[in-house]
């Protein structure tokens, strides 16, 4: 069971350390670090982020936002092998 929202809540609202969050949620410190890292990689800046912006998201929306891979635009055009 994912506890992404709980991790972010404890990090943003309670300002707990990764170790304290892991103990409170009965998960490993590595998982806590992973979720916090994913939030940072997804563009959630910790300095400007507040709990109110995350509170309205459900666990599925938050998971999709953090765990989905960004679609990379490719400017490479495949050659027309039929013409070649």
C-alpha cells in the first residue's frame, strides 16, 4: 500500500525527518527518501510547496503525478526507407 500522501503530509506539515516519518508510517527510510525524491523530480519544489496544494489530490492522482514517466518529445524524424 502506497503512503505517498502521508509521507508528504508529515514532511510538509509536521516537518519531520525522514527517519521519524519512516517510524511513524512503519515503512523504510529508503521508501521515504524515494517518495520525497520523486516529489522533487516531479517539479514539486519544497520551498514553495505547501500542504494545501497536495491535500486536494487523492492518492491515485498524486501517485500518477509522481510515478508517471514524462513524455519526451522527439524531434528525430525516421527516414523514409521506401525512398532510400
